């Protein structure tokens, strides 16, 4: 501990005196197997790479403390492996670390150096590189996707294992193009999926998507756009942010994009960008005074000091994004301090010169001249950077693969020929290794499955802190209580083109974006199957639904049931009609020899009453579930009894007409044809004619039982369907003709003084018949099919009651209350006197 304090004191004294360090000479160490390293120790922003005309050396002018910290993390991991007895016992790993300047043209020179033959600076050309032994066994890095796409193809030709600690583009997962590429960070696809799930969780489906105009931003933006579209998230505005030092014309597109976002209803911007492009975008947004938004950040700039310390960043709105988890390395800050302290120790630096051969700067240039002037204060901000673990873990992945290749065990590694890179590669596929208690595994595409933390910027003074507000491990968890927003009242911002539709409503898209729509109610018979439906779904035939429904209900079978109120009323009416018929029939039978009954037709009157009772009973065929037999029997069992009733009334009307309107010579002759067997023959003829008509109706156009699914909104109706309305009307023809003849025969007959006026009762009976059935026709044609049986029952009963009330009941009244009128003179007149003088026993008129 005392030695460490002394080293720290020496480092601070040396740095304070302005003496250069020898940190750059610590970037190389010999070993049995050497690992190459590519780190962004500097940047070449001001070197004018676009103006190069010769392939000369490039000098990195700006220093990157994060790149140096990642390099020191690799160095620390190598030293830990060398000091462990469980991993590569008896062997010593070395390292050779170079600066990439974050530029492909700079990164290629150390990449060529790694592939040089061991012990030289030359790359030999062979037909077969199986026995080729390069200077390094594997390469750690580079950091950026743009560099990894170039170096990855180069190293893949030689099947040199390459483990990146920061390149996340999904293109590197292509095993055909990059067979030797691995990484200790997740692919951008995982981050894009997490972003899309975050938008869905927070109800944002109307967003802007912006990416940096480099490989990382273009590929990330493309991934996010495709995933968002598949999940129903609409991208209102999309664009690329050019990198710094780009032409002013391209930078003008940034202002145009920001103006569009500011003028729209978009409240959420997804920014998949590198650090420098993100800083450029926010510089313009602050300058243009863009209204505050929610910024969903990619991992590349979420923790960048370059963006966090930009003046005015606190006014841009809410910033949140996903940050890869990793195991903590609590010893790393003290390790960095130790490295700086040793770099300030002249004795230690002298020992490096003796142990290490030349750094070959005549070939690759200065390794990191800025590293020799660094201070601990300048590096302290990045000591806990999340990507440090990824660089640290990459070394352990290679070391574990080498341990497996050499078949090492606790006692050591058996002697064998030196391992070549392609042999190491075979053991890296699907490799599982442990780093700081965390189990990692390279999958078939060379990726590791790392969990993410959802981080929120919470401003403290001039720089935001990162608050963990959720996690993503394949499933998103958001801790809403930890969220804070830039909006008044800390209300969650709403970023939707259209409001959410209610239950039972579907979306009618307006324009080109599926998120801009009108909400349309689902009509009865349709329903909303899912919240994202664009069309209402039709219910099945045996189902129904009300307006704005989200499900269908089973239809209930319905018909004219016995227990319905209308049927009960009609049954009461039927009982009344049957009761009156039976009373009248009983009276007529009891007084069958009376002049009144004889004047009414005698036995034919009783037959007519019995038929009228059967007419009433025919209504019992209509209630209940219809069947083939009941449908076929309804009309014949109504019209045949009605024909029998009307035929008896027709005979009486004919007698009255003959006796009143024709000369007596004709009347006597015709009266004999209307009495006795001839009268019954006429009744039989009418019944046979009606029976023939009904038979034709049943054969040619038989009614059928129909299950109708659509006439009722919630039920399925079972009813008897009339196949031909013309044939249905013709069945009524004979009865209508008989009633019309009755009416004609009695309407103009003059009543004789002192005699019973039988013509009047017949006239009113026929009027009751015609009023009933003429009213029935329009009512039956226009009423709902479900109520047609009820209308027909009512018409039958009203017709029967009309005939009873106007023709039979007045005679019953006379039989019961006016017995003094029940004499031959009142009812039979001249017929009674003729019958008395002849002494005939026949009393039928």
C-alpha cells in the first residue's frame, strides 16, 4: 500500500513538473502468444484526410481518453490471465496495442502489421496459409462498426480471430462475409428491438427517426425502421445527420429535418447516431430552438461527455436509452492510477527500454504521443464507462479459447506446436467463458447475449446523471414510478397521429401512415377482433353482435312460441270463439225442429257451425316450432272448413234471393234444387273444388320450413315460407267467390214486414269476412316475417267471430230470449202455410 502511494505521489510530481510519461511504451508486451489491439487513442479530425494525394503516414491530433482506458482494460485483463493458475497455466500472453484514430486509413496499417510474419514486418504471399504464423494470435477491436467492417473482411481472409468490444452493426453477424468476427457487445438488432418495445410500452406510435450518416447510423436506422413498421409504429420523419466537416449543403438538410419535426405533432425522436453526429444535431436543434422532445438515444451517444456537456442540452427535453450491462471492475481505477504512476517513474521507464525491443515506430509511426502527456484528472470521467468491461471481457474470451485449444488443465498445458489463428478460431464458435462471475457465450453468429439497462438523464447542475428506470433481457421492464418528464406536471408525453380507438371501433387509415386514421364503429353483425384491425370482422352465420362489439354471441332459435303474450291473447280469443260456436251448435241441435233453425238451414246450419269451429281450431297449427307437417297442413285445414261454412251460407243466401227477387214460377223450381240432397251435393262440390285447389297448392308450391339467419338481429327465425304468393292467393279464391255471391244475393233483398230479415245477417257476415281478409292482405305483406303467423291467426279468429256475431248469435238470442217469435209465420211465412195445407210431414225449407 505504501509503495502504491509512493508511485502515485511520483506520478503527480512528475506530471506536475511537465515531465513526459512513458505510457506509450506500456502498450506492448512480449509473451508466448501475443494479442493485437486496435483502440481509438486519438482522432484525425484536423489532418485533412480528404486531401491526401500520397499514401503517407497520418498523424492523430486529438487525444481520446476513453480509447486509452479501453486499452488499459485489455492490458489489465492480460496481466490478470498471466497471474492466474486456472487459465493458461505456465503460459504468458503478450499484447501489441495500436491507435486507429477512428479512421479506416489509419487502422489498416496496424492490421497489416498484425498479419506480418512472426519476427518480421513483412507479409508473405502464399497459396496456402495453413502453416502461416503471424505476429499475433488474435485481435481485440476495433471499436467502431465502420472500422470493423473493413478490418473484419481483411482478417477473415486469414481466419484470424477478431473480437470487437464496440462494433455493433448487424452486418457483422453475417458468417459468410465475416467468419472470424466475434464481439463482446450485442448486435444493434437487440438494441433496436428494445427501442421498439419501449415505444410500444409507452404508447408512442408517431415518431421521428434520425441516424448518423455512417455505417453505424445508417444500419441502425434501417433496422429500427423495419422493426417499427412491423410493430405498427409510424415514422413521420426520417433522415440522416452528416458528420462534422461536411459540406454546408448537407448540413442544411439537418435544419430542414428539424423544422419538419418541430412543425409536426411528433413528440418523440429516435436518434441512432454516433457521438459526433449527435453533437452536430443537438447543436443545430439548440440553435433553432426546437421545442423539447423525448429523445430515445442509441448506446453510442447516451453516455458521451461530448454530447452531455454541450451548452443548452438541459433544454432539449427528456433523454433515455439502453445501456449494456456488464460486471463491475472495482479494481480498474486503482489499476489506471498505478499505470500512470509507473509511467512517471524514470526507473520503470528505463526497465521497459531494456526489456522491450524497439516499438518499430519507423514502420507504424508513434504509438500514442498524447498518452505520454495525460493526467489522471483527464481520465477520471471515463473510469467507470460501461464499455470498459467489453474490452476487458474480450481478452478472457480469447484466453479461454486458447486454453481449450491447448487442452490445458490445472497442472499445465501439454507441449505442442504453436497454435495458429485458424486453429484457435475452431474453438471460439459457441464458446462459453466466465468474466467476473458473469457467464458469456459466443453464439453461432459471434454475438453475446447481454442484458440492457434503460437509462434516463436526470440533470444535476451542469451534467446529467444516469438513472436506471428499466431493463431489457428479451422482455422489457419499465419502472414508471422512476420516470421523470420535461412536460408540465410530469405527465408522460403523447406522440400519436390519431387518438386510440375505443372498443368496437376499427381504424380507417388516412394518407400513407397506418397510424393516422379515423375511428369507425363496427356495425351490428360485425365486431372488432383486435385493437389494430382495419376492418370489422363479420360474425358467423349462427352468431350476432350489437354495434361497437368486440365479440360475437350465439344466436338463439326463435319461432312463434306458445308462451308469447300475443299467442296467449289469441288463445283466449280462440277459447271465446270455440265457446260461442259450441253454445250456438248446442242451441241449434236442441231446437233443431224450431222454425228458426229450419229457416237457417236445419242440419246444414249445424254443419256450418261445426265447420266454423274447425276453422277456429286451425289456428293451433301456427304456434310452436314449425315442422314440415304443420307447414303443409296450415292452409288446407283452414280453407276446407271455411269452404264448408261458406257453402251453407251461400245456400241460404240463394234461397232468400230466389224467394224475394224471382217470379214465383221460377222460385218454386229453383227452391227445390236448393233443398234436400241437391243442397248437400252443392256443399260437397264446393269442398271438392277447394280440396283440389289445396292439393295443387301443396304439390306445385309446397310451403317449406326455413331457418332464416338474417331477418332478426340476435335470433335465428324458424318459420314456414310461402313459395308462391299467387298460389297462396288462389287458395282463397273459392271462399272469396262464395262470400261474394252471398253478399250479392242478400245485399239488395227487400225485407218483408212481419218476417225475420235473414238477408241482413248474411250481408253483415260477408262484410265481416271481406273486411277481415282484405285488411289481412296488406298487413300480412308488410309485417315482419316473424309476426306473419300471428297476423294470420288473428285474421282467422276475427273472421270466425265476425260470422258468429253477425249471423249465428242473433238467432241464439231469439232462441233464448224471444221464444214468442220462434213461429212459422215469422221465419217461414208463405212456406209454412203451404206445408200445413199439404199435410206433409217434411218441415225443411
